[in-house]
């Protein structure tokens, strides 16, 4: 199996996040790497490789960050919803 370069990985991650609107956590799971690696790839490395792609990813990541508290609240609601039904 061919090992892809860090630059190729950063570009692949960026395209995945833009296309799927997935979170850093989701992308990390999909690619089998850590959240910190995904974050470093799309936030730091990508700026040097492809600045315009980095800006596109930043828009998605900022949207995800703004919605994070809502997703967290929904997850908590789901977690405890079974207690109400009993």
C-alpha cells in the first residue's frame, strides 16, 4: 500500500471536510488519525500548501465550532431521554 505524503493528506482532509461538512473529530475517525493531526493539517500545513483551500476549510470549521454547543446539548438530551420515558 502506498503511503501518501503529509501534503496529500492535508488536501484530502480539506476536500473531505468541505464536501461532507464533517467535524475535525469525524474526519479523524474517517481517516484513522488523531484530531490534533487533522487540525494541524487543515489549520497550519494547508495554509502553506493551498491558502484558498485553507480558507474554505476554515469556514466549515468555524460553522462547526459555532454549532458545537447545540450538538452537545442534543447529545446530552438523547443520552438522558430514556429516563423521562420510565
